[in-house]
């Protein structure tokens, strides 16, 4: 019984690291990247012959990746985007995808960016790219209220999505609360804040929460935060794109 339970937990942990992308060009580019751990290629049985499909299959065979064929309905359940999957989906094992407790067990000090209510998958990708290049240890991405990871996200991240820990959570509030319990200070960005982000003496554990592209951080999330900081603007500019804000935080 214990062995069955351990096997189940191990299998569950494996599939929690799975990221399924779709679209012919996105899948082909992923297959050509030998640094990515690919689990399985999914193709629709009704696909008409096409050169790019031949290349996709050729790359999968080159890497000895299992290929599964499905009817259109099954493939759409796998891709979760019947309109845009183009009859192709690919399971990628993202080794750095993690959960809150595993992240905390790994890092004694950290700078983290958390996403609250982001609706633009391309912005998410650009945030990931900046954080991976800069001094950010992980990104918290809620499964609800935040743009899902799509081929646009992968493309905008320029492959860096798999190079930085991504803390996936069903509840941003629960994760932020847990980080506070762990001693982290939570910061929101606001144009009305009196403290400039460049003048703060940040603690060893800091979490920067970036909100919606138009409305900012939600009230519920803001209520959890310890301090609000500002990026000084000139010439009457009210705000920056959220991905630009992430880049400034990553390189301060």
C-alpha cells in the first residue's frame, strides 16, 4: 500500500512539471532544441500531409520521442485549444517548475516576482525572460486569474521559460501568505508610493508583486503586502508596461 502511494505521488509530481504546447511552428522549434526534455508528441489523425508535419515527425524520431495519434476531440482535450493547436501538441517536462514548499526548502534567501491577475501571455513570456537574465530567483504564476502559458509565452520568453524556477500555485494568496510566514517582505508597485524602488535596502527575502496591465494589483493581494514602492516617472508618463517593470526589478 505504501509503495502504491509513493508511486502515485512520484507520478503526480512528474506530471505537475509537464507543460503542453501546441501549434506546428512552436512544436517544431521545441523539438529542435535538444536541451528540452520532451515527453510525448501528439498528432491529429485527420491532419493533411504537410512539409512542416513531416519535419515534426522527423525531429521526434531523431530524438526517439514517442508519437501518439488521436482523433480531433481527444487532441483538443490535450492541447486545451482546439482553435489554434493546428492538429499538433507537445508535452515538455519543465524540470524547474515547482511548488511553494519545494521552493522554500531549496532557497534560504531569495528575490521573487509574483504575478497577480495578468491577462497577456506575451507579457508573461517577456517577464520570464527578464527575470531569468537578472537577479530574480523564481516567478510565482497562479493557475487562476493569470494568462496561461501558451506558445506566445514560450516564444516571448525566448526559451528562458525552462531556465528559471516557476512556482505554480492554485492560490496566489496562500503562496504569498506562506512566503510571509517564511520571513519574506512583500512589495507592491504603485505610482502613489513615496519610496523609490532604487532607494530601498531590501531584506534577504523579498517578493515583488506585479498586477494587471490596466488595473494593477488586486485589493485582496495588496492587503497582504508590507510596503508599496514606486518607479519615478517623468514627462507625465503614468505607468510602464508590466514586463518593463519586471526588467527594472530584475536588474536593480
